[in-house]
C-alpha cells in the first residue's frame, strides 16, 4: 500500500525501523478528542491557490495542500460532533510585543499578519461547545491547559489534524505521546509547505509516536463504534 512517504523514504530505511520493532499500532483510545491545529486563513489563504500565488496574500500560507486537508478535516469534525466527542482548536493568536519571544526573530512574518489571517477557516469554524485553545509555541500542550482539559473531558486519546505537519502537528503529537495519550494522525488531514518535510515527518511519527492512518479508516472505526454502542 502506498503511503505519504513512499518514494521519499526508501524501502530499506522503513525495513530498518520494522526490524527494530518500531511502528506498532497504539489504537485511537476509548474516548478521543479531535485537535484542529492552526487551521486559519494565514495558513491556507482566503482562496485556494497554488503556493506561490497564495503567499502573495499571507507569506505563511501553505497554499493548495491546506485546502485539500480542510476538505478532509471537515467531515471528520462533523463525525466527532455527531458522536459527542470533544473538538479542540489549538491556535496561534496575535501577539503583543512583550510576548513575541524567539518566534519574532525566527518567523517575523507571523508578527505582521492581519486579523483576517487569524480567522478560522469557515469550513471548520468552531461551534458552541468546542474548546478554543490559544497557544504561544508550536506544541498545543506547551504552556497551555490542554492536558488538564483532556483529563477533565475523560479523553484518553487525540486525533491530530491541521498544520504544519513538520511543526505544530509534530510537536503536539510528541507531547501527547509523552503524556501517554493514544495519538492518531489522519494522513490526509495535515499539511505543510514542504512535500518532503510533510512526508518524512509523517513517516517518523508513524513509526515512533502515533498511528498515521487514512482518514476513511478512522471515520469508519468511529462510525462502527457508535453503531455498536447503539445496538
């Protein structure tokens, strides 16, 4: 079966991880929460365009791959809401001068984005009852009450979507794994401005920290579980 990293990570490299015992499935958990990380117009643009056209509006946009991911996140989000499972929005909010830290030097474009850029994308906009979680760093856990929220909500797993695969998604996945949550990444629901970084990070997460799976499989598992509970 072709995976997102096929053709970028060699078959021999993948074999080395399997030989060492990496990559076993961890499961989605009994009560997972959906994390929708940084799916704001600043990361995809207000209209679907190729990368080089999209960054004329927001330099931090990932362009078309972000829009493709949104089309896959939206039905998964609706499934979570249908099942009464938590939907959480870790997101970067505008920063005051005293709060910019090293990020201002590393990615200064993040400091000059318009309010429009920080709006949530309409297709996955939060609803009443969802959890909004402003964050100041790549990980959704660092310096936020996310772990406390998940415990209070009775969640033992997270399904991580959004962007970027190599940045905030990966950081959040590693921290969730470190807190002993079950971690799942729907491969079509995360995006990056670099195809190589996207693929390699999905590969690394799949073998070390998370179950990286097609979103259709995850949705079917949740639907089957709901049907079984109803029966």
